[in-house]
C-alpha cells in the first residue's frame, strides 16, 4: 500500500527549508578506512560487526514504532516491528509522508506541532496524542514523542516514537460516554438528585431539583442546600449531614424544603457515600423525594388515632356503666324471682294436697285441668327468667372477672354418667329424649374446673333437647385426642342453615324459624358455652348436616 504526502504541506515545508539529504533506508555497515582496517585485527573487526548486528536486531524488533523523518516529514527509516504494528512493511513506508499515517483531522495539527518543534532549541523534545489512520492495524491512537537530532543547520532530522494508547483512549471515551449517558438520565428522572464532593460541598443538582426550587445552573456553583431548608429544620439537617459525613455513613432526613412558589414541602432526603475503585472516599450521591402527601396523611392518621382512642375510652366507660347497670338490675330481679319460685313451689304443694296436682301433671297437656296448665306455665316461665338472669350474670362475670380456675382431677367416664343422670332428674318432665352415652375406654383423667365443665355439658344437653323432636336420640360422646379430650353432643331432627352457623354463639341470637316445638330460649346458652370453653383453654365447633347437629368441645389435658 503506498502513502502519498499532501502536496500543499510538502510545498509549504520546501518554502521554509532546503530539503535535507536522505540517509539510507536501513542501518548499514559502513566500511572503515583502509588505514583503520589495517590497524584492526580480524578478531576486533568480528566483534564490532557482531555488536552492530545485535544493535540492529534490537532496533528492528523493538515493540514500538521508531521513525526517522527529514524536515519535510518524509520517512527516512522505520524499524521492522514498528512498521508491522502499523500494518505495513518498511518498504511501504520509506520515502512516504508521515502525515498519511494520521486521520485527516490530525494531519494539520501534527504539521504545526513539528514546525513549533523545529523552532525550539536543538535536542528539544515534545509529545502529543494523535488518532491514526492505519486500516489494517489495531493501533488507533498513539502517543507520539518527537525529538530533533541536530547534525548541522541544514541537516536536522526528527526522531519519532509511537506508543500505542488505543485501549486507554477507548476506555476514556467509553467512560465519558457513560458519564454523559448517566448525566442525561439523572436530568430526566422525576426524582431530585444531588452529588457532593469529598469536601462536602454540592457540585451537581439535576433538572428536577432546579425546577422544584427555582434555582439556575449558575446558582448551583455556589449552592448551599441548607438555605432552602425550613429554618426550624436547618440545625437538625446540618447535624445529621455532618455526623454521617464524618463517618462516611448513609443518612436519611425528613425535612421541609422551600419550592419555587415559596411553599415548604416535606422531603425525604437520602444520601449514600461514594468510593472510587481504590476505596477512597469521593463524596456523596443523594436523592430527595417529595413526601408531603404522606406526611399529611400520617398527621391525619395520628389525629384520627387520637380521636379513636378518646372514643374507645368513652365506649369503654359506657360499657362499664352498662355492665354495672345490668349487673345491678339482674341482682335486683333475682331476689323477687327467687321469692316467686318459692311461692310457686309452695302453691304446688298446696294444689297437690287439695287437687292432686302430680296426678294432673302426669296427664296429656290437653286433658289437664286449668289450674294444672296455669301452674305449669307459671313454673316454666319463672324458671326461664331465672335461667336468663343466671346466664347473663355468668357472662358478665366471664367478661369482667379474672377469677382463677378451681382445678380438680376428673375421671371423665364416671363424671359424664353422673352429669347425664343429674340432667335427666332435673328435666324429667321437660326432656323426653333418648340420651345415649358413647364413651371411649381408658380415657385419661382431665384436670379441669368441674363446675364450669358441668355447666357446659348441661347447656349443650338443654340446647339439644330444645331443638330435637320428642323421643329423638341425643348422643353424648367422649374420646381422647392428642393432648386433649373431645366431648361431643349430637341431636337429630333439625339442621342449621350454613349461613347461620357463624352466628349461633352470639349473645341473644336465635336461629330464625328453627324452633318448631316452640321451646323458646334466651339466646345466651351457646354464648355462655363458648365463653366457658375459652375460659377453660379449649375450643368449640359446630357442624350441621344430614339433619344432624353436633357441637364439639376440645379441652386440653
């Protein structure tokens, strides 16, 4: 490939200086004068020739580009390794302008650089960085070091050395491109960004920050971010920033910042320390987010919570007054009802003596005398009111009292049989159902409060009797589970709709149209059972399907 020197530059050089004599293209051995040869022995001559050959090989194979130029920029000599690294042979470069090795935009700059070099004192040296135009070579950028070799005014030569800096230049170009790319991203993000140097002063604010605060690019040169912070927050911000800066730590501050309209907005300001590849601290990078809406919501929430707490205290006070009132009323009602119950019992004794009441009560309801029917209504309703008040007082006690349990060891088999017989005796006239016990053998003893447990079972049996047809079976089952005893009462004849199951343990709740035998009820029995079960550390579940309802109590051993 042949290289041609630009004619304009060649003529310009010729006008300034005469063309210097051209040295040989390669280093050659120059014969010594005959007299010297005669003086040197053959051994000395051989040693000199070997040294010259060694130096020549060293020159030819050095991995840098070595060029010798005349004053016109014509290449007079080049080492072989250097020519190869440029993608040429030495013969293709000799007697060609050196300018053709560089890009068009660099040629003029090199020309003026060489002219300035010639104007310096002899043996002067200079270095530059140029972009090359060698299509076959991997070398795209070179650091060029040039030195004038003065062999007389009309015989000045230029020694030029190329050092490959392509990798460094590409890296720097890539770094600059990345930096510009990041700068562009930072300025288009809808978040306020800032960068501070190692000395602590802010040296970059993105466009979002400038638009928010109304600052300009010129103003950010002497920017003091604390000036725009609300006066009440400045000391706190300064102390937090300086403390974090001293220990090179991340920080996060919530403060008020004045915006373009002069309004103070709440800002979440976060700063992260920056370190270079060698671990040296180089400053902070931070972001600022407008959190005014969140702060206002938090403020409103705090006010709401405070109001709710006040309201809750008021509700608790009303509940306490209500409980006290109901407790007082219940106790006041219990006394006359107790007297009424006693009077009814005395009346029953008198009626039995005069009108044989027991015989009348044994007859079917339609065949009984009027006084027997009236007596039954009076007795039943009085009993119902007494049960209502007792259940209500028990619920109040469970809600408000922290009375400890009275624990006893219960043998479940014997205990169940006794309680069921007791229930039959108490409800001989009211419960005409078949009570069947299914107790697993070898049940472990249960440590429990016997009074509370008996109350649970009695209420479950009462509930089963109310909602089962006469003569129907009621099954009382007991079995051991892992670390617990399971008691289950099942009755047949009525099925509870699935939509009603979640409500059956609520106070005063009664299932609509689910009392075909019109037994009535207070709606407190199952609520009391659930409270007592929880009081004993157990759980209760209900299941109703296939015309069968089962209530299952799990109690820990």
